[in-house]
C-alpha cells in the first residue's frame, strides 16, 4: 500500500456520516457512558518519535468544549474542536466495543 499523503475531507465526512447513519438506522439514538474519565496523549505528542505520557481526559468536558467551540460567533478553532471530537469518537468506539450501542428498548439495564 503506498504511503498516504492526504485524506480528502469530503471522503472523511462521508465515512463519518455513514457510520452515524448506520447507528441511527439500528435505532441507536444516544451514546451511553460507562465512565467519563479516559486516558489520552496530548495531540501534539501523538506523532513524536518518543513515547508520550498519557493524561486523563473527560467525556463531559469534551462534549461541552466542542459545543462551545461550534457556537462561538468569532469563528471555530478547528484544532481545538477536532481535539475534543477525537475524544468523543473514542467514546463511541468504546461503547460499541462493550456492546452498549443498541436501540433503547434493547438496552440491558444493570
């Protein structure tokens, strides 16, 4: 496989839309949270050659900061919005991995 040089934004947007459309078609209307705290590395350390130190993050803070960023009339700081979106996408992936992405009527209450 040749080295990837760029990712077309329109294709990434389409892929993301298909993923969410698939969940919605299955009756999934929300992402249930098991935990709010999670581990990540600072985004500016992700591509360093040295091993980065993990830091704790919070799903609620990611959600609040993303919504605030998108509602800012002075303009979006894309790096900041995508930084928080990445944490939220990991939350979706974790929910799916543990079997929590099901329609509300099918969800087990524990």
